C-alpha cells in the first residue's frame, strides 16, 4: 500500500522510472571507466574504454553505449554489452592503466612499419620507462653517480 502512495502522481512515477533507469544503466556499465583496461569474459579480448554514454537517448537504440578499443588495435568499437560476472578489471584509469598498456605493447613483436600490434622500435624505450618506472629511476640514479 505504501508503494502505491509514493508513486501515485505522474511526477513521482516519472522520478522513480528515471531512478530505475539510472540504476539499470549503472549495472550494465559495471566498474568500467574511461581510461581503464578490462578483459571480456566472453571473448577474452583485452580492451580500453574510450567513452561511456549512459544516455538516455530517446527514440534510438541503444539507449546507452560504451566505446572501446582492443589493445593493439586502432579501431574504436561502440557497443552496449553489459558487464558480466566473467569480465575482469585489469587496470584502473591512470598510471596503472598506462603501465598495463605499455607492458602489453612491449610484449607484442616490434614493428618496423605500422604500430597496430606492437610498438615501433624507436618507441620501445619510452614504453619501457612507463612500464617500469622504479627500474628507470634506479638507472638514472646510477647514471648520475
């Protein structure tokens, strides 16, 4: 009986519908944040999140969407696949994600023409510094001494 009283007016019904929609979208997006790196439990693909559009976008499908790029790829992909229990957070946005991206890129074979999977030979030393900041600082201290 109480629940009906809370949503009896059209304004209250609209408010509760909007809150319900925001909660549903938050569950679909899950812990994904722009700049973070995640692994899909379905395909096993490792991807970084470029943008999150929680919507609502009236009259169009999907009502929310997320833009990602597979690590090592160059193409941005938009989709509305919800977060599942099998999905994993690999690196939070910020320095942790930058280090993970650098390590992933360094693990790929060095390229000489196009940076689609690994880094160009000229870029690898910079990525190595990003991936291993403590080791780089130790080498700099030794070089100064």
